[in-house]
C-alpha cells in the first residue's frame, strides 16, 4: 500500500491484465455532492467542459445535430493555423481574392479582388469580424478551392474525434449536409487552444478590427462583459439561431462553454455567462499527476532492468464539485506479469478514480522508459521463477 501526496486516502496496487480506456466523468458522480443543478438556459443545446481534464460539467442535447453557422470558422481557423505551423502559409504572405469570395453573402471584412491582402489580415477578418470573404480566401489559398478545403475539414474533424460533424464549406452558410454537435464543437475549441495557444491568445480576444477603412466590432459580447473571457466565436443564421462558444480562464482553470440556438444576440451572451459562472462557482479542477511523474514502480520479468516506473502520458486533472477531491480514492492496476521488451510509452496499467463507490474517471499508465530484453541466462532464470509462482 502506498500513499499519493495529493490524496488523503490510500492507493491500493491490484494485479490485473484488464486495461480499460479513459472514460468521461459521468453526471451521476455528483449525486451525493451538494451541487445545485445547472441553470435553465433558453437555448437548443449547451455544454460546458473543463479544458485541462476534458470533463463535462453540465450538458443538454450535446449530441443533437445542429447547424454550426459561423462556428464553422473555428475549423477554418484551425486548418489555417496548422498551415502556418507547417510552413505552407506565412503571415505576411498575400493571397488572391476570388470573385466568389468578393461576392459571398453574409458578414464580410470587405476585401477586394485587386487589393493585396495578407494571411494575417485575413485571420483577423475571419476571427474578429467573422468575414465569410476572408474564410473563402483562406480556404482557396490552402486548398485551391473551397470544395477541396471542405474535404480537408472533414478529414481533420475525424482525426479530432468529431464523429457527428460534416462540413460543406468554410463559412458556415446553410447547407443540409453541413452539421455538427455541441460535443464536437467543444472538442474542436479545445484542440485549437491546446494546439495553437500563442495564436489563440493573439487573435481571439480582439474586440474590434478595421480593414479597408471599415471598423467592425467582435460580436462576442462577453469580451466586454466578463474580464475572464478571452475568446472564442459567435455564429448566427435564421435557422441556427444565435450561437456562441466562449472560453474563460480564472487563475489556472479554463472552461469552455458551447451555447447553440439562443433566441437573440443578447441571450447567447447572458446564457453563456450563466454556464461559465456555474462551472467556476461549484467545480474545481485539480492536477493529480504531472506528465512523466512517477506514479508507481512495477516488477519487470526477463528484462535488462527488474523495475520500471509507470507514469501518465499527459498532465492528469480531475474536475469535481468543490470539496469532493479529498474523498477521492485512486486504485492502480498493473499488467502482470510484465515481460520485456517494453517500449517507452507502452501501456502497463490503469489508474481508476473512485468517488462515493463509483468510478468517475480512469486513465492508462505508461512506461516511463524502455526496458530491453535480458540475456539468455536472465530470461531463463525469470522463466523458472514465473513457473514457480
């Protein structure tokens, strides 16, 4: 029996060959906690999650298929930032403006076919003022056509685990085959902040943008109303209603809310703020293990080393009702017998977190280093010991 410094209860080591994948935090884990229900929101669907843990704090109709409207531009931005990171685009690079982009309906940054516009200007025009013309120009600059870019969007959505999303364009203009869910949008927003933190910080909190002598405000009202909100994106069409993905950070805790189908511009802001306030007021997120931190030591058979430290592949957080973390018990299971060779990062166990007798989360434990196979005598001796055991 060992004790983890972050827990007041013991951690038991249990030998087992059963390894389970990580699961989402179920709402039922809160049943015995003194937490009020989420606020009643006048929207079609909503979801609020903790950025670090990925745990769902409150949700309604999160898997319902909806029209994303201009929330689509988060994926357009994701692929644009990816192209910058890979060197396929440069911020100072100019892109041609097609007649299609110039004439597109809806919100615009007002670019012109014969006036050079840089990638950086297009990113500001798409993110801050939701320019459809900027979105199409970026899509055509990356994939030569918006149609081919939509194929890239769908491939990226599948890679990110957005199983209920399909894109037909880079703007979010209505199409029967252009759809997503609150759950998938939350995954996308999380991925953009996680994969491009500096660009997110640089681009998503800007309150207004001027191009072509036309100054336009960011439609995300929470940038003015809530000092903790630093992004992300609004969306609206007549059929989708008013939508808003918001990200707020207080101290080291970041929350992401998705609100879809609000009746008015003002309502999407107030309902989003209710959701964010609820998540911060009643829930804490705690770092349990840091990436590469030793979690426990395992016996290795037939290896060049007899012992191996297990760890977690990424920082591991738990999100729980305030005051409940002290009641959590961690149970570690390890693969036995653990036989070399073992690769660094290979799954060698599982850590389960229990609250009120229920599993609230579980994550794989991985090998902190590689262990090569022992020589012939070492393997033979361990084989004999295994037979005796």
